[in-house]
């Protein structure tokens, strides 16, 4: 059973029974495959008697969305598991605990979070998360700072860069986020009703220049160990708890890519409120809540990151050079805004969409949400070298809905 | 003999005799250790009868300059050998041929270039190298372009980043170039007569900000596979031939660090002409030759790099986005100017100096050369985010000698 093959539910149960000290001896376990992703099997294993449960995530050697035609290395299971362990040390409580990692089976056994809801779904249900800004800003400030040249030994960081070289999953991002949406690619997928807006992306030279610059940062800027796919579908939440999951896209990249992913997905929900809020008042209120959450998250992130730097900075010159912290945080804000824009645009015209928009049943509302998202996304991308305040992101969102 | 130990000359001869087909069977070989570097043994092995010869370079597990107290991994011999092989494919004729690499002994056997002169010495002798700009611009354009995300498969590039992670040699650069000169470090070493100028570096906030930004690029910007130590002491030259040697500092970094290293060392010689040229006329002429060489090298580099991009570019968006090439080349120019400045400053006040300046016998001339170099270096560093033309580097040099 230790040679790689996709596990059956029965095999998953047997592995769970062998984890020492977790389930009571002789427990009768139930197993359900609950994966809705494209790249993995996810087994939920429960013991009805003790009430204990766990999750097993097994990497598949191909992307399910395109059948077996898109092969993917199983090394991403190692990357996910190692990244989860690093996060577990830096932000315990904000990620699932890892119980076991089996490299032969590309299998990670971890904490069951099924009392949480995927945050994307929660936001579609109108749930508010009053602690989210605090939690996610802590997650980002600590994971990004302590894996960067500002916060860890700079020679060990280089070895960590090496351990998290992740060519195949980076290629998915490079293609689907930083290339396809800006040309007539066969990978693209969009509502025929917005073809004019999609085509406008293909001919917008100003936009192409900014996306090329952001793409270059993604390709070359080994600033910190990123989650790499930090959207609201990678966050399990309750109003009281936030757990970040699924770091298989982890690699050393620009910090703004993680922060931008969070903001992009809040803004996609913002655009989707065309439908999800019942009436105009509720819609305006939930939208304001989303924008407030972005501003709050940025300010808390900025404050926590600077505090870590001031207290734990390891780079003498970076700490001594007057103005450097200001320069660094402004560039990080600009990267955040630019990457947020790219992550919005790809969810409207690229291969992979989000439920916040696609599940809007009414054609007119869905189309208006898509156009709104594209207006916000392109506007953010064009501010990625000039923005000086998070308020500019808010302005872009407000200006789009007022059109 | 295959377990690592520093070789004796007799052992080096035995290894040379075993290289199949190189020396005639039974040849009586002579061997001389000619290393003048700090990190390696270099054996020159000759057969007086056939006239054939070769070089053996063996990495030492410590830096000689500080005795055995500064341990260094022997992995740098692998890095040097693999980088030489990549260069041999991209710019044959501009690097020594590699005959053999022995990983156990950290030993690279390569072409003997002793008909060439170390360019630093050549420039001190007043030699002009009319083909140098052509050769070195070809070397840099091809080695940098074809190892970057512009010119090679972007997933293979990531594996190459991994293979050239080089923490220990990068640390030498990070400390000696991007930290020590800007603080009262025990590693610094400078002429007591210029203490005022050294101290000015320690308190210049504007300078510290720019150096911190350049240091960050060195730490995080995996743009291309650099030589990493491309000064005129790493270049063997004759008026007709140029051979770049010693790439043990190779790693993925910002392209401008290599280009800047070449310009910095031409400018250090420029400053040293206080002494090396016999009279004021000869001095002015040789200085003009050095500045012309810099301008010529930049223009040829810029032209060749763009031509490679236009013909062999692999990144769709980087090629399609109007204005991106301009943006890229301007940033590369700015990096070049900034890194050139850093590499000049460290040779005046840091641990490791250059003969162009230190061997000036006359105290007053040496001091004037040192002050000149510092004036040029700091001026370049301060232009590293604003320069738009190589002419600004020339202006900085001319303005320094006219003071």
C-alpha cells in the first residue's frame, strides 16, 4: 500500500486506524471523499462513537479539471506539508495541525475543520467575520516577515528558497493569471455577453505593460515564502476562528501576491453582491463591510509587519537606513494592489472562476457583477506603480459601482 | 587520492597524466602552484616538449585571507564548473574550456590561458583592449539573457535557480559590499588619511537608503544566472581575446550586478590613473579610453540584449507588451549604475581592495585616487533609481576629476 496510487476510502480508513493514539483502538471509522478541488483527493474520516475525526489529503498526479492530460508532480504534497509545518510554528491556531505526512503516497493527515465553513461560501451566505482582519493580517505579517530576508537568517532563507522551488504549480499561475486573460487564449472562459470587455483586455497596451511588470515580479522576486493561492476558498472560517488551508502553491515570491489574493477575493464577493444581498440597502451595507475589512486588514497587516521588523529585524542596513521601511511598505502596497487586480481579472475571463460570481442565477445581475469586477481589476492593475494608500483600492471599487 | 585534501604539486601532476589524450604518454610534466586568490589552489601544469599545458583549480575549504577561520563549502567548485559549462555553450571562446571536473577533490581542470594577462594588470600597464567592449557585451548579453525568464524555459529556469543556490559566497558579497562599508565594521580597511571620507559613508542617510534597496535586489531578485564576481581580475585578456574566469560566486541575481561590476572596475582604474599614466596628457587620454569603453560596452550590451529578446524571447507577454522592453532596459541601466557604485565604494573602504589603487606608491596620489573613487561611487549609488542614460555615469566620473 506504500507505492503511490490514489487511495480508496477503505484504504484511507486503514491508514487512519494505524495512526497511533488518535482514534480509540478498534474504532469503527467512516470515510467520505469530499474533495471539490481539482488536484487532490480529500478524505474525511470520523469515529461516530468518540466524535474524533481527521482529514487526509492526497495529491493526484494530474489536474482533475482537465482529466489526466495535465500531469502534476506529487512533490507538491511535500511542499504543502512542509509549508503547513512552517505555518504551524509561526501562526499556531491559524492553520490545521498536521498529524502525519507520507511522502510515498503524497498524503498529508491533518486536523478536521469541518465545523468551519469555506469563507467564500460564508460570504455568499452573508456571514460577517469580525475577527478575520485580525487573524489574516497576523497570518500574513508573520508568515511573510519571518520567511523573508528581513526576519530570518539570510543563508538559511536561500536553502528554503531551494526547498520550495515549485515549477509546475507556479506555471499554472503564470499561465492562468499572468498571460491568458490578456490574449485570445483557448484557456480563457467567459460569459459571451461580456465578450466586448474581454476583448478590451486583449488590446489595452497600458494594462499589458503593468501586467508584464507584475508577471516579472512573480517570476523573479524571491521575497518571502508565499501561500501562493490565498483566496477565500483556501480559508476555513467561523465568526470566531480562521484557518488557512491548501498551501500547495507555496514558493518564494513577492509578498503582495498573498495580500493581493485576499483583497481580490473580497472584491469579487463585493462585485457579486449584485445578487447575494437581498435589497439595495443590505447590498450597500455588506459591500461597506467588505471594504472596511480590506482597509482594516491592510492597516493591521502594515502595523504588525512593521512591529515585527522593529523588534525582530535581522538585516542591519534594512533597519538602519532611514526611509527604507517606508519605501518597502509602499512598494508592498503597490504590489498588493496590482496583484489583487490580476487575481480579479482572471476569475472573470480566465479558466478558473469563483462561485461568488458564477453562481449568480440571474443573467443580468451576473453580467453586471462580471463587468464590475473587470472594471475594478483593471483599475487596480493600472495603479500598481503609483498607489500610495489603501484608500485608492477602495476608491476604485466605489467608483466602479457608481458607474 | 579521491578523498578531499588540498593537492600537492606532485599529486596534481599525476591527475594530469591520467587525463586521457591530453598530454603525450610518458610526458614529463612540470607543475607550479600559481594561485593568488584567497579561496583556491591553482596549479599550472606544462609539458615542455609538446608545449601543451593546462590549469587545475582546486577549491579550499576555507578562505586563505583569514586563515582557516572562514570555512567555505566545496560546493562552490561544482557551481564554478557547472557555470563554466553553461558559459561554454552560450559564449564559446569567451571562457576557458573545461576538460574535467572531479567533485570529490573539488577540482576543475581547464584550458591554460597564460598567454593572456589579467586585465586589471593590463590596464595598470596602460594596455588598451579594442575588442573588449564587443567581447564583454556579448558575454553579458548572452549569459544573462539566456538564463533569464526572457530567454529560457521558465520552469527549467527555476530548477537552475535551485542548482545555483550559493549561500556562503553570496554572504561574502552581502557583508563586504552591501553592509560593512556603510558602518564602522571591524571588517573595513582603509587608508587612515581618508578616515573623514569613510566616516561620511557611515552617516549618509540618503546613501544608506539606496544601498538598502540595492542590497534587497541582490538578496531577492532571481533575474539571471550571474557570474557574480565580474571584475577585471576575473578577466584574462589580450588585445585580441577576452576570457572570463572564476565564476564560483555564480547565483541567480540581478543582471545589473554583473554589468555594474565591469564598469566599477574600469572606473577604479580610471581613479587610479592619478598614478599609472605618466603625465597629464596620457592620463586624460587613457581616462577617456576607459570612459569610451564603458559607453561602448553599454550600448553594445543594450543592442545585443534587445536583439536576443526580439529574436529568441520566450515570454509572450514580455514581448507583446508595448514599452516593457524600454522599462526593463532602463531598470537594468539603473541597477548597473547603482551596483557599480557599491562595487567601487567597497574597494576603497572595505576588506578587499584593488591593485589599481592600492599599489600606487605615492601617498598623495593614492589618497587622491581613493577620494576620487569614493566620489564617483557614492554619486553612482545616488543615481540608481533615476538614471536614464549611461551618460550620467560618465558625467559622474568627469565631475569627480574636475573637483
